[in-house]
C-alpha cells in the first residue's frame, strides 16, 4: 500500500488520547505527519477530506461506552476516498463497550476503510487513582509495537484485499450517548479570573468574560478546566461525584486492564 501522508486526529482533553495516537504515528517517522486537534472547538468546525494514498489515525476517549458527542458531530464533516483508517480509543480502566464499533461504523459510512483498531487505558477523569499515570511506560511499549506492526502490514498490503475489521461492540448500540451527568463544574472563591479555563474548554461552555458562567447543558465534564486552573478554583460537584466514584469506579481500581489491538 502506497501511503503519502499520515494524519493524526484526536479528541483529547486530558492529553492521554493524543499521547497514544501520536505514539502510533511515530512508527511512520519517514512519512510527513500532520496533527488534527479535534479538542479545539474551532478546528472541529472545519471539513476534512482524505484520499486513498493517505492514512488517518483517529483517536477518541470512551465516554460511557460511546464516542463523545463532539466527536460524533465532527465525524459528519469527515470524507474519505477509500482512505485507510486506524481506530483508537482510550478508556479509564472500565470498558470500551461500543466505542470502537461506533468509530468503525461512522467512518466506514464516509468512505474510509478500517485497517486496524486498538484500545488503550488512560487515567480516569473522575477518579485519579483509577489507572493512575496511564498510559504508562508499559502501555507506550505496546503503542510502539502496534505502530511498528501496522507500518509493516500496510507496506505489504493491498487495501482491497484486507479482511473486514472485527472490533468489539454491537450495533444497534447498547447504550445512548453520554449527554447527561449527575454533577456539574463549580468555581470557588479562589478564582483569579485568568480565563485559562475558557481557553481550553473544548465545548466553549465557559464564558469568555466570566469563568463562573458555565453552561452545564453544553459541558461534557472532561475536566480540562479543572486541570489547567492555577488556583484550584474549579471542581466537580462533590457529593454526586463521590457517590459515582464509590458506586462505579473504586471497585475497578484493583484490576489493571491491558491494551488490545487488531490489524486487518
């Protein structure tokens, strides 16, 4: 398969998905590589076109077993012409459910040919000791292994001869998209109005003039504003978040889940 350029597209408010996707691309170091940061609201308003001689590596976190709603929206503006695509998801040590299946279906319907897929583990947004520090060194070794094997497979392959890619998940999807949350983002008295939070919000849910003004109907609780705040002025609503942590997340902390990948 003749590849002229690699595109790395990722939605990654916590930078874990970006780390995995760009790590895979490093195996293609002899090719020109262009990053598409879908975390940026303005970038997501563009239309994206790809040809059969380009490779798209696209990554998204798993939100409740589905791709995040902003990713689902922007995929409507993706168009391929028999373009090979690598599907990647990163999840917080719980499960990917239908995330890869959704990526596969959405892109297959738009002119892309899935040639490989992978799931990796990243530190959970709501519970820092769940998959803490991941993807770690061991994970990144598997990222490199996957990228190296992928490059060799594509070098030898004719895309039309590659088998239909089998990925986990089901269609119709078992779970609805994650659009409702039992907690909000709050701002305390330590806020210094630096406006860094508004700048990193992938949904533009925070007012450009008042960091306390948050549209929680639009916010996807990705935690980007919390991580960047220099005054530790932002947090999720404590009581409902703690209930979620205790009920669903803490029981998962004792098990280390491992990456998975497949190449057509």
